C-alpha cells in the first residue's frame, strides 16, 4: 500500500497499532517517528550541497567542530565525538578516513 501525503507511513502504522492495540498510547512513538522523518529529510536535503564538496554529513560536522573550536582549529577526538554524537571507535574511523582524504591532520596530544 503506497503512502500518500494525507496518509503517510507513520499515519499508516499508527492506524494499524490503534486497530490492534487501542489500549496503548503510541504518542511518544509518533513524536519519535516525526523527528526521525525530519532528520531523514534534512540529510537528503544537505547531501547534494555537501557532495559537491566531496563531503558527507559526519565529515562536515567534524570540520564544523574544528571551526567552532577557533584558531588553531584543533579538537580532541573526545570533543569531536561529543559534537558528532559518535563513539570513540566511530571517531577513530572517521578521522582516519578524513586524514587519508587530506581533510584533517592528526597529531599526538601534547598533554
């Protein structure tokens, strides 16, 4: 069944839940579903401008974290992880890829 603007996929699923379990309050799930959809639309909208610079959203966020850190545009992996909402492993992989692509330069922490 195709979803229309009037009956999108979240509305369709909400109706199904209400049919099967009318006793459940699914409103928190509905809010989460709308927020998730907005996030999907945002990522789709920003993908084209970023791809013209050969960046993905996480790379853009990382470069933004460095800009917001101010001169000399440095941040620790922990700071970048908090900014990007990534695990330490995710940050390590992201920074390694960005370093290979020449987007960042990694240096040992002097402290």
